């Protein structure tokens, strides 16, 4: 995987909630989606994780997918 920016699951969820809110025609659904976005904003931050091989620190899904010594990294999955 290259160093290109990938979206986290949380970022994808927020995008989907915002898009659903933007496209709904129901005021009830819009209110529920707005409440869901408010709840999303109140979530604690995802704790960072350190790669046990190289020491790089980042979000768990990004550390899991970063380029590292492949043979050693497989042991820690």
C-alpha cells in the first residue's frame, strides 16, 4: 500500500450519514440523521496504535495496512 490517504471506517460513516441527510426528503429522517451525526461527533477519538516492528504510530487500520517488514508484520496480525 502506498502512502496515499485512506479513509477510516469512522470517516466513511460520517460521509454516508452526511450524504443521507443531504439527500433525504423526509424531515423525520433528516432529524434522525442529524442526531446520528451529533452522536458521531461525541464519540471519543480512536486510540492510536504503534507498529510492534517499526514503531510507526497511527490509527489501527492504517498501522495494519502500512508498509513494513512483511515477514515480521504477519506475526503480529
